[in-house]
C-alpha cells in the first residue's frame, strides 16, 4: 500500500517537474547555481572577516616582531562583499523570472486543458472551486522551486563548504560537521514538513469553502434574505473563518518551533566547535615544533620577520617565539572555523518556510497534474465517405454523477448541406447530441467525427466587456466593417448605432444593458462572424416574443444557405427550418423522418408553436 502511495505521489510530481524543466530548465539551473554561490560568498565573507580581524589583532599585540600583510585579505573581503551583493540581485532576477515564466506556461496549459471535452462543463458545475485552483494552486507551485529546491541546493553547498574548511584543520572535524549539518538541517525540515502537511491541507480546504460561501452570499443574498437564511449563512462564514484562523495559528506555531530548533542547533554547533578548536589548540601547545613545521609554508605568506637580529636569538628565546607564532596561528583558525560553522546552518533555516508550504504545494501538484498529462487520442475515425458533416457510430455518453446514459449507442450520419432538427421532450438527449457534435463532450464508448462547427447555445454567453470584444470572440481579427456587417445581418445595427459609444459600449455581467432580444441578436451576429459551414443551434429563439423570434429565424434561414444545420428544439417554428427530423426518446433516436412524408408532417404538427 505504501509503495502504491509513493508511486502515485511520483506520478503527481512528474508532469509538474517536467513542465518546469521544459519551460525554463536552464534559467532554473542558473538560478540555483547563483543562489548557492551567494550563500557560499556570505559564509566566506564572514569567515574571512573573522580570520582577518583576529590575525590583525594578534599581529598588533606582537608589536614590531612581525609585519602583517593586510592588503590581500582586505581585497578578498571587498571582493566577496561586492560579489555577494551583485550575486544576490542576479539570483533574485533569474529565479523569479524563471518561476514567473513557468507559471505563465502552466496557466496556458491549464486554460487549454479546460477546453477539452467535459472540462468546460466541469468548470460550470464547480466554478468557484476550479477558478480558485487556477489561482491559488498555481501560486502554491512557485514554492516548489523558490522555497524548496533552491534553498535545498544552497544548504547542501553550505554544508559541503563548512566540511571542507574544517577538514583543513582536522579531517574528523570536517566530516563530523558535514554530517551534523545535514542531520540537523534536513531532520528539522522533514519533521516540520510532515507535521505541517495535514494542517496545510485543512487550511486550503477551509479557504476553498470560505470563498465558495462568500460567493454564494454575495450572489444570492436577496434569496437568502427572503428565505430567512441570511443569518445562518453569515454564521457559517464566521465558523469557517474561525477554522481558517486556527489552521493559520497552528502553522505559525510550527514555523516558530522550527526557528527555535534551528537556533538550538546553531548554539550546539558553536559550542561543539569551540570545544573541538580548544582540543586542537591544546595539541598545538603540546607539540609546537611539529605544528610549526607543518604550517610554516602558510606562515611565510602572512608573517614576515623584519629584524635580522632575531636570527641571533638564544635557543630559549627562539622557543618562546615559536610558541607565540603558534598562538598567532591558532586563534585566527579558531575564529574562521567558528564563524563558518555558525553561518552554515543559516541556509537550512531558509527551508522552514518551504517545509510549512510543502503540503499545500503537494496538493496543488495533485490537482494540476491530471491537466498536464498528455491525453491519448481517442482514435476518431475519418469520415466513411466524402460529403459527411457528422458521423456517430455506437456513441454513448454518460454525464458525471449519473448512472444512466444520456445517449445510448447512437448511430447517425448527416451529409453536408442537410438541415436536421432534433426534437423530443426535455431531458431526452438533444443538447447532449449537439455538445457531442461540438466537441464539448467526449463519448465514453463508440466513435464520432464531425466537421468544425459553430454553436449557438441555448443560453447567450456575453461578458463584462465592450460590444466589439464580445463580437470578436468569434473572429479576433475581424475589422469594424465586418462587425457592422454582422450586426446588420443580425438586425442589431440600428440599435448599436443608437448607443452613445457604439461598438465601444460596455456590457455588464451576462450582457447586462441589453434586452433579451438584443442579446440573442448579438449571439446571432457572433454566429455569422464565425467562418464555419456546420451550424449547431440549440433552441435559438427560446424565450423570445413571436415577432422577434420570427425575425431571428428568417435571418437564420437566409444566411444558412449552403450550410449544414443541426437544430435542437421542441418548437414547431424552429423545426420548420429542417428537411429531416430526428425524434429522440430516452437517450436514443426513436425515428428518422424526411420532409415530404406523412410521418414528418405529423411529427412537425405535434410540436407546439410557441
């Protein structure tokens, strides 16, 4: 079971990490390298400064016996300080640019994913949750790189540098420091991530519920007030907000605890280094001549004897000078080791924020990964013969959450240029058949092929934007001349010219500002702008008055010449456009009738007129 869960987790991570690498792999690698170099430069700056200050102080105490070269370490300190400053700027620029580029590509992939069959309908069923995932989940994914991968690489580099520096004093000390830093740094990080994950998941779900409830309150406050449910809805919001506050407090406690553990680890590290350096210094004191022999080459680079009479000192005086030189070398090395060890744990502390958000990032990967996986081709066959507009072979559609099929093993062939009306009572599968032809639904069984089509849906979809931009949804490259021609063909030109702003008139949400008839004519103009020879019309005159409906149908008939029509309707005036009637019943085609037959006339006459 555990292996199965781990495999599932890897499958969730693979599409997201692959997208990171494909989109900005080189920039991400460069950002990680720059971040590591900045951390190493900071450690080197701190250690070199401590070594320099200690060495200069001891050289000053020695008086005129030695002359200390201050220029090389001073230049190194300035170089490290400038490199760290410019490196930090470059690292932030590169890492954030790469991350934003990946997130932009991810948003594009997700929006394209919502255009696949079933996806748009799923978005309509749960708009608040899915739209929140398009924002919150994508934002959570930035933590994978910025707060987990980059700090982890930099922390490992810091541990390696600390181990190498201390190994220069004693290999056992270097190995122990390297292992200690990895154990403490990664141990605290993994512990915090494990404890924070369930809390972070509860917080994300509480935030989703809170947003959904707020949307329900804002959108339905009138109905809630009339039903006397407004206080209950507000009470639910207060409880959700309290739950969210509790989860935030729990995460804050974990982050504070992680900081305390890193602080304790730092104090223990400093104490251990002091003891270790003290032990090494004691060994130097016990064997000064041996230590001086080992470090003499390095001494010659920093200390220069300037008094020739020192060569003529007595043996006792030379021993004292050797002890003083050993003391001069021991203190700077101790300062260097202490400050390097102190700075080495800081990069691990930067991981705590990523550990806190790891649960949220993991959940975001689980949600986003299915949309990033390449969908296998359904094996749509080519049309059986030339001149085919729509071909269905044993097509079956089952809506999510339903046990029965909306469309049962349906066979259908529509030739180019045919005008077909699908009739039947509500719920028999008319709109499902049109959605299948439009590509908005995928068949669970069977095969389908259709010409590219344009769909006049039952509900007119207008957006809070200008008239021009609402029209250009059908053809983004359309000129104003083409827009006015489409409005003229739809019978809406005079109304729009009467508006103060014309095509720049702003519409409200859902087309607020237009009447029902004007909205339908605008949808018709959009249909005419779309260059497609296959029209799908879903109850095109529903809820229109008789005069407006007759005018819309007349314009549809005029401009449908040479096109293929598939009309879903239960009205006689709309079905009269067709030369072929498909009578649907319980999710399958019960009858296929042609104009000129008594059965066609009887079925047409049985439909209601308005």
